[in-house]
C-alpha cells in the first residue's frame, strides 16, 4: 500500500536533525527546500527545565513582592480566577461555535455587561475592546457617531495631566486635541476649561480620580460646562479601583467610560497583555455600540448584528474572553460590599503610605489622595540623584519601581499605587526601603546613581532593546 506523506517523512527521521527528504522535493519546489540540515539545540529535558526555571526566577511579579506601579493597579490576583478561566467548557469552546453551543459563554458575557452597567451607573456596555486604550478609541468613535451630523465638532478637550493614550486615541479617531490646564491643586482649572468650551467641542476626556490620584471635586460644575456647550463627557476609568461602590461615573454625568478589566477587576497583566477594555455608555450612545451584541431573549442568549447605527466591529470575534471570565469571577466572589471594601482599602493603603513618605520627598499636592499619589524627586535632584536613579536603586531592595516621570506635569514624578491587597507589614517594609533610598541620595549619592548593583544586568538602553529585539535561543 502507498505510504502516507506522514509515514514517509517519519521513516526518514534520524536523531535530532531532519534530513532533506525526497518527499519534500516531490511536494515543494526545489528552490523552497532546505539545503542544509536543521540545527536544533541538543539539550536534555533536565537542562531545558533548569534553563526556564532560572529565567522565571529573574522575573518579578506581584507574587514576589509589592508592585507599586502607579495607574497600573498591580493587585494580587486570586487563584480562583485561574481555575474558572481554565475550565474546559470555556477553553475548548471554538470562537466559531454556533450560538446554541456557546450559551454558557454568552450568559457570562451578558451578565458581566449587566454587572459593569451597575458598577458604572450607565445604560449600555460593550466587552469588545482589548485594552483600556482600545476602549478609549471605541468610546471616542461612539462620540464621533453621536456628532455625525454636526461637522464642526472636531475637538476633544483633555487635561494636561492625562495619560498619553487619551490624546493618542482621540487623534487616531480623527479629532484635534486641546489641552486643559491643571490648577495648583492638581485639578482641572475651571477658568481654563470655560475659555475652551465652545460649539466645536465634541467631548471632554477626564480621568477621575485623575492621574495625580486626586478626585476631581468640581465634577458637577465640569459636567454642566461640557454638556452646556453640547459636548459629551468621557471618563478614562483606569482608576476605577478607587471608586467601586462609592461613586458611579453615570451619576457624575459621564456619557461614556472605559474600564480596564485587567487593572480594576484582576488578571495578571504587564509586558503587553492580556487586557480587556469594556466601554459603558449613557442612553445617548447606546445605539452606536459595536456589533455583534450579546442579547437575551427569554432564557436564550444570542449575538445580534441588528443595530443599524452601530459603529461596527472593533475586535476579532468577541473580545478577550479569558479576561472577562476572571473579571466575572472576581466581581461575583466579592459582591457589591466586597468591591466597595476593595476601593476603600485601596484608598486607605495609599494614604497610609503617603503619610509615611511625605516628609522624605517633595509633595507637589499636599492633599488626601485616592488609591495612588505622586511624589517628586526634586529634593534629591539637588544631590545629583534623579528619580530614575532612585527607581533603579529600589530594584536592589527587591522591589519593582513605581511609575516614574508620569504624570508629565510633575517634575521628577514618582507615581505610587500600593493597591488594596498589601498588608500593613508589606506597606511598612516598602516605605522603609524608599525612606532608606531618600537618605542614601543625600549621604551617598554615587551609590544611588550607580544602581542597580544586585540585578543580573545593570541599566539597559530601553529604546535600543525595544528597537532591536533579540529573543533568540543561545547556548
Ligand atoms: C492603563 C491606563 C490607560 C491605558 O490602558 P491600557 O489597558 O494599558 O491600554 C489609560 N489611562 C490610564 C489613566 C491608565 O492608567
């Protein structure tokens, strides 16, 4: 009997190298066939296991220690989320399955949308966007669709403290960006906002609490101004970790908010993913939400494309489903009261840390903070030590550094977010490390400038590393 291609190629295999096989000549054009033997690394299983284990030990994660990266909400992620998101009924579901075979997944998506609507106090929700920034882009497109018959509205107002993705996503969606100043308290400068409100404004994009970790207390006045000039209110909801169960974006007058499921609602993230950036909207924007939408008729779930004013699809298939399962699990386990405690504890932890650190660093805004706060390294700069030097020194103390040089409006900024999942002891240990570094900056600046000392590599050229990726195997 004629051998199958597979059997032919198997019989030609020897050792770890694959010879050039006749069958390849028969199937592929000569010019496409490998001329030299493939050199695969010859290595035992034991060696490869040790190699990857050693690499894993070089990594830093929230399970190793406090991860105070401001704005990123690097909280501890409950293991139960990994269990539910790995259930075979979810992982083995093909994205092209018939809806009648995907009822459980659709039910989870539908219920998650309902929960997010309740948390944000808004009327519509899409789970499609794959990141916060993608949610921004989606939300700004919804605002564009709302103003489709008002071609003058080409401006999105954005405070100067905003995250860089805000102007980026507005620009990609075709808008011009006008920056609104912050006042000396770190909040929106109302006079400046007033002077920029006109009939060309499509919307105002505000982060609340803002990127300085401060609650925008003038939100009612801001909302009146923006809606008064015909614009819509967009909330960057990346800081929702401070608000759950306390304040709802809908009640603050926002028409649109993106949530970062991977920040506020757990999911280990960083290094580029995975993420999910659902967008919740007020009545004004519901008809423009992306399709397909998960709908419920009686007890049956379906995907509907029947929304003629929709902006269309913004993501392959239905979004980042694994992150949705984790967020759903997280919300269901904590419940309303639990989520409120999360936010309260995030705020308490940040204020505790701030109170321990404020006398050792410059404090640009001496206010009670929400879930994060900004220090300035200006005082240490006088000894020639930059914020970057201190961040690098923190690695020697065994910590990931906070966010640095953001927000842009604070000199030598350190943006610290401890999250609710840290104990008093771990907050104290972290504070001790930062205080020790602040003292070293004065007494031994060269030590700080020459750090890190204890990491496998010293300072890397980040820009070069990003542009010349080298992730090949080398023995
Ligand atoms: C993280 C973050 C974003 C962007 O979210 P991604 O999920 O990283 O795309 C936008 N704004 C703020 C304030 C953030 O912290």
